[in-house]
């Protein structure tokens, strides 16, 4: 299911507080974005038990129960996990990954909060969640009848919300510093082929493993951990970031002319990370219109061109990456690119011809 409207983690929490208490809600979102964690936090906020069922592992009898003969009549007895006396939050995770037979078993539970003769206690809440078809996850088409029984909302990753959560949950300081530097690396679309990919859950896993290794984690160990949790590009840059933290190279020192770009072949990953951070800083600080930035923008642009020229003398490919359009859609301001074309035509010509 696609939509033009998405909500952040905080917005979803407020949405659930106002909607889920009245109607069943279905949360759409990619793997690892935090759907389950938000539902559990929501249940805790209401001081309710959260009972999670994993749709991909359910059979119809796991929902409706098995028939028993009571007083000469057959009667379906739902499992004790569902048939509770006190109000609770029932979380149907991966609901759109279960079979159509299981989906049918959920109809009355979602719409009427009833399973056979058993009714959910007054005040109980039903929330479903699932991945999208484009996520390369196990999903099945939900019937229109089931879709029409729930209010649907789409969750997106928000680095601000995640960082606020992370600071309160003892996430490793290197992970926090990196996401603050590269918030665009918190999450990527799941790849079509089998490889790790960056998500809030992946960064949380990396944090846990780093804490287990302790501060003495070596560069080799850190590389294994990063490439085992994150998208390959992000893993390489995280490794370079840690090398940057531990070493003498700081982007601020390079920008101030205190030191130059790293030149050694073994520092190429660090050079690439610093150049990416340099590009991100220019996108953030250069105004969209030259005249609106005043003297500060002109000074930054002049300094930036000098650094790009030096960078091109060290590694032309990395310098081209700084000024090139990238898949993330973020680009340097047009007026700055006009200056680059005028003052560094060889760099731009090589970029176009490369």
C-alpha cells in the first residue's frame, strides 16, 4: 500500500493515543523502522499488557482455538494468550504476512473484538502492522474486507525522533555521534538483493555489539560489526568516521586551514568520509540564493572552492563526488555550481564525461 502522507515516530505515538482507543489501526512501514517498539511503548504508556502475535507464524487454530465438547455441544476455545480477563493491547505484527485463512480468522476479532463466544474485555486495543510490498519482505495481499476494518497509517524514519529516543536508551556514543553527523544514513530502502541494510533497528544492533566489545574494539573488529549490520556504503563510512574520531583529522580543522586533506592511500576511506561530510555541510550552510547569504556565504563559497581544488589534486574522483548530483536528491546551490563551472571547469568537465 502506498500513500502520500507519512508520520514520524512521535506523530505515530500521538496518533495511536487518539485513534487506536476507538478503532483498530494498521501501521505500514519498512523493516526495522520501529513499528513494534512504538506499539510496546504505547501500551506501556496506557499501563496495559501488550500481547504480540506474529502473523507469519500463525495458523487459524492459533486464533480461534480448537473445538471442545462442552455439555454435549462443540465450542471453540481461544488460546489463553488471547482470552484474557483484563483489558490489553493486542498487537498483530506482520499481519499482512499471514495466510488468507488466518486473515479470515482475524475478521471478527478486528471488527467486532470477538472470537466465537469470547469477547475482548472492554477497553482492549487492537493494532496491526506490516511491511510494504516494495520492502522485499514476506507479504501477502490483504483482502479488501480486512483493509476496510482498520485505520491505516504509514510510518517513516525520523532521525530527530530516533536520536531523542537513543539518548534516553544508552545507545553507544559512536552511533549517536555518527547519526548526528549523517542523519541521512539512519535508514535506507531495503535492497532487492540479500545484504544487510541500515535502519533504526540495525543501528541499535550495532550499538549493542559495540558495547559488548567495549572501548578496546579494534578497527578490524569494528569493520566486521559495521558490515554485519549496515548497508555496505554506510558501514565503510562509519568505519572511517571512527578512524576520524580516533585520529588527527577533523573537518573543522581542514576547513580552517589548520591541516590538509589526508593523502595516504590507506586513508582513502577517511578521505571519502571527510569529503561526504564536507558536501553535507555545504548543502546545509550555503543559501539557495547567493544574495541572501551576505558576506558569510561568499567567504564560505570562496573557502569551499579552494578546498575542492586541493581535494581534486589529491583524488579527482572524490572531488567530483562533492559537486555531483547524488541519488539522495540533495544538491549544491545553483549559484555555487555556476562558480565551480567558471573557476574549476576541468573538474566539472571530467564529472560530466566520467
